[in-house]
């Protein structure tokens, strides 16, 4: 006789969930760049971790941009670049799937086991790109979505827990700036003087310079002459006339020492490299008995927005 025994085992259990009721809170629902080009808001992640702690990470999407590399605030079709990153040096740009490949692409943190109200703070850095401050003036806005995930971005099985919308704003002011260089020079906001040295003065000799303007709301250019369009002797009441042209147009500097004259008025925005206005000064008649010595004049150029 053969006896058969069947032993049936039913094993049951339930794994405790890690980080229950996770929440994503933010110190700033709107980041405003008007007072500073850099902001450092903080996220607070909360959860019930009595059973198990957990890792978490936060991503940022691209708003209306096509990728993380061209994030921008918008004013109609005009765009003002900005970026969000994991570090203040902007080395680790925050991204969203499918562009997340490492923990450097997201904000990361850990909630330890042991409480029904654990929390962890993580900071991100938002920076306005002010490398071209002559973009069109006005109000720029964009909204990015931050997403909180439980788990790790490099380990399959992470879970989306909560989202937050973060607004970014910037009110770009009108501005017009001037640089004065030798012919062929480039715009340098710190270079606002140029000396035209004629050497030994004689009738008809000329010297040239360039005015370069950058602006985002047009410009109005004014000119005034310390000696009302004449070179003056260093110590005597002796004068030599000269002619000044800007962009080929003669500028009448008579009586401008006290009242600058308008040279040009243009609307719109400058090219990225600036608008170049060629300047030529030509010496007038020099008498044969002209008193020797140093003659000079100072022309002051002033620019302001035109719109």
C-alpha cells in the first residue's frame, strides 16, 4: 500500500508602503527676477514614514520651450532666457523625462523612517540670463511644472506623487546705452570716451570715431560742445572752427554748451552687436598767424530711450 501526503502552504503578507501621503510644498509659488537675477527657492517634501523611509526626486518640465536648453519667459513672440538648476553655478540643469539620465538632472532627497510627519528641504536655483539686457522691454512670464517622485530616477519603479506649478516673471525696463570707440571697434559699455588727436593742425584734416548704441525701446541721441563747435586755445581766447558729422549728417554745435542738440531719434531695437554711427570731425580754416599752442574741445553725447 502506498500513502500520499499533500502539504499545502499558504504564505501571506503585506509589504508596508514607503512614505505614505507624500506632499510637495514650495517656499515660492512665483519667482520674480525684478530685484535679483538669481533666486534660491526651497521645496519641502513631507510624508508619513512610520513604516518605511524612502528616497525622492523632483523634476522640472520645460514650460513652453522645446527642451531644457531653451527655457525662456515669454512676451508674445519675444523671449527672455532663464534657467533652473541644482547648483548656484548652473552646472547641473534640472530636467524632466525623457532627458533625465542621472541624479545630477533632478533634485534628490531622503525621508528617514520613523514619523508620521517627516520632512526634508531641497533648494534649487533660478537664474535670469542677463547677457543681453537689450531684449524688448515689457513683462515676461513662464510657468514650469515641478514633479515629485518617490524612488530614484536611475532605478525602475519610481512613482509620481505630486506636482506644483511655479511661475517665473520679469519686467524688463527700457534702456539705451552708448559706447564710443575708434572706427571698427566693438561695443563696450565701459568705453565711453574717444580722443581725436589731430597732431599739427591744418585746414581740412579729419579724424574719425564710432558711436555704438544698444537699445530696446528706440533711442534719442543728443550732442553738446563745451566750446560751441570750436577748438579753444588752452590759455588764450583763440578758436579754430571744425565741422562734425554723425552718420554723414552735419551736426550744428553752435550754442550747444548750455542746450544740447538732438542728433537722431530712432524707434525699435538695436541689432545684437549694436547700431554703429560713424563720426567724422574736420578742421576748418587755420590762419597762418594762428597763435601756437594746444587747442581742444569736448563733445558730450547723451542717449535716452525714445519710446
